[in-house]
């Protein structure tokens, strides 16, 4: 377990924090930098410091926990199905088919 000396951005105190009390957070796809998170031992503030890619690599190799976050994938609320768009012509075709007698038997033969 490594101990890392840091300067708190909230109270400016020099703190030494063990690697297991630190966390590095990076965004997937933006690997040029990351954030170092820890709780200051003097002011108890949760401190977030921007760190560059080299610092991220050094911290992770020193045993600091690593958290990679990606942007959330927001799906369409109605989950539209794949395939061609259902058009007005499709509605007219359906109406024509349903107006004929025996449409149900015709549908069954198409499915089997
Ligand atoms: Zn502090």
C-alpha cells in the first residue's frame, strides 16, 4: 500500500493519504485526463482534483482504485422495432385484406 502526498484544494493542508483511500475516475473515450477523489483528513471535504493521463497511470500503478465511466445510453422510451416504417399504404393494404372473407385462414397459411 502506497502513501501519496496531496494538497487539499479546500483547506490547502498537506495531507498524506494511503492509496486505498483514493479513487481515480476517468471518462471512457476521454483518456487525456481524469479526476482524483479523496476525503481530506483535516477539513473532511471530499476533494476532486483534475489529473493528467500520466498521473492517472502512476496512481493506478500505485494501487489506487480505478473507475471508468461511460456516458449513459438512453434508449427510445417506446423502443421502436427494427424494420421498415409502417406507412399509410400498409394500413390500406391491411384494410383491404381484412375486408375479404377468409382473411384469417389466409394469414394462417402464410405463417406456416
Ligand atoms: Zn482539506
